[in-house]
């Protein structure tokens, strides 16, 4: 067989199939055609040399906001995908019933990377910064179910944000309506937490296959007690199959909670970025940076790849198509260098954690086609926030001190900026 593309000489890390080691990955059209050792270069039209690097399934970022230009939060998916190895985005709640069709036609369809959605129980989605659940008239179960049933190739479930700002005076009623919508369409419910109602009350509404995002938040809805011990309600939810998702974002990841959980043997099911207009400015930056933070906490590269490939694929019900390098699966592949050095990572409270590894993407392939990188990379995105976005004091510090993925990567080859 003549292959279209061959990725040779890399270390394959594919937790979904249990495939590890120095292997070559061959692609024919838009499918994985072979994973084997010593596939000859002449067997392919084009060859990518991955010697000294790691070859993984394309990453799946399961908590993102990529409704660029149509919401407060949205960023551009493809330029970020090209430089991070993310081949699949799950946009969670940017679109509600009223703007789902715009999201489908003007964001999903033109994109090179794969984009799916969880539909917001609020019909207005995330057009504004928050408050979308303050008017219960927007929490229309019938309309939400109607739009999902008409767009099941894009919409994979329901999203609801439960915090004081978003729900205002409506208590848990938006969550109950989101639960009703999820049950109506038979799809998962993702619930955002932070500062608000008692976490036990939230968890009682989540079932097997549902997703608790921001699971390692440092807010008052955290899943640990004051001593860092996992709460009984959280353990019960985890045990019954609720998916624990990081959703780092701009205000939802605490090293204190993450360290307590990982030391106790509780690794997150999914590592996601919650990338959006403010979190892309730091200290989140992107999914490989979030994965690097968990390596600093003691997880292996295999662990973090699993939490960003096969695990989110299973949570999304797409495990036979993405998140894997098995023959016949979609030809979504990422290549990474693991840079060694002394790196400083920060949580959303600007607590610093030292790490010795930075995960750096060198190539992103979607459907067998290599994505072209924005020559200006991260910096061009940092220079083009929406007019309503201003850098916070902590982000100004990061910019001033050079704490960016691009700067960290450069530091490997000359002068550690940290």
C-alpha cells in the first residue's frame, strides 16, 4: 500500500490502545492505516521525521470556548490547534438555542479542526460575561432539546454554569432544568462550579457519564475539605461514574487542591484548558501547558496524554473515531517535544509550582492534513484580545516576566527566563 503520509522515528504514546514504543504511523487519506516499526520511507508520498519526539493521538480539549466573534469568551480555534496539538474542541455552553445555528454554520463548518458543542441550557448562551441564568425565561427545556435533536452531529450534551454571578437569585432551578434537558435528549450534562451553592447539592444532580468541570477549583465549591481530603459526596459521585474534568480557565484551577488530590491517588479523568479570551493570556495559556502542570505534580506523560485523548473521547462518546491511533480511526495526530529545564507554572491564584518538563507541540495533523501554523504564534493572539478584554494585574506580571509557553520553550535553548 502506498501511504499519503508517514510519521517516522517517534515514540508512540497511545493509551487508548495500549500502544507504546518506537513506532511509525502511516496515514492513507483521512485514516490511520498502520502503526508499526520500520515502515520504509519510500512507502509514503510524504514523510515527517519525528526522531526524538513523541507521537500521540490528536489532543481533545473537552472544555473550551471557541465561538469567536459571537460571544464574550470565544477565541479562534484553528490557529491555536495548529500550535498545540489539539485536533478536537468541545465548546461548552458558548452557544444556546438562539445562537446554535450561527455557531454550527460559521464556526464549526469552516474549521479545519473538529469542533463539537455542549448546548447551554440558557437560550442566549455566553453572549455576555455571565448572568445567562438570571432570567429563567431563557432556561427553556423544550427549545434546548429541540435544537440538540436537530444538531446531534454537533451537539453532544448540555452545559450549565452554577455560581453566584450566573444564577443570581434562581438557586438550583437552572441546574434542575439542565438535568431535565439532558434526560430528555439522553446526553451528558456538564456542570461548572466555583463559588456558590453547596457542592453536595450540585453533585446530587449528576449521574454516571455527567461531567463536573473545574473539579480542582479553589473556590468554596471545592471537592476537598479544609484539610485537603476528598469530600464523601465527591467520592460517591466519582465512584458512580461522574467524570472529573479540570477546566483550568482563568479562575478554576488550584495547585493546593490538585496536589492534595494527586498525592491521595486521585488523578483527574480529563485535563482540559477552558481556553477563552482571558485564560489564553495566562496562567492557563493552552492545553499542553495545563498538561505540563500535572507532570510537575508527578503524573507521567502517559497519564496526561490519557487524560487529554482517550478519556475525553469516551466522555464525548467518540472513542471509536478520535483520541486513538488504532487502524481505521480518524487520522488526527500530534507530535510533541518534551523540553527539559527549570520551569515555573502558576495556578489561577498565582501560586507557583516548579516543574522540569514542558510539553511543546511541533506538528498537528487533522484528517491526515498537517495544520499550518500562524507564523506569529501565541504572541499574535495575545495582541488581539477583544475590545472588552483587559489584562489583569497577574497577567501583566506574566507578560512582564516572560512567563509564556513561547518564552519557556525559547529558554530551553538559551537562558532560562524563569
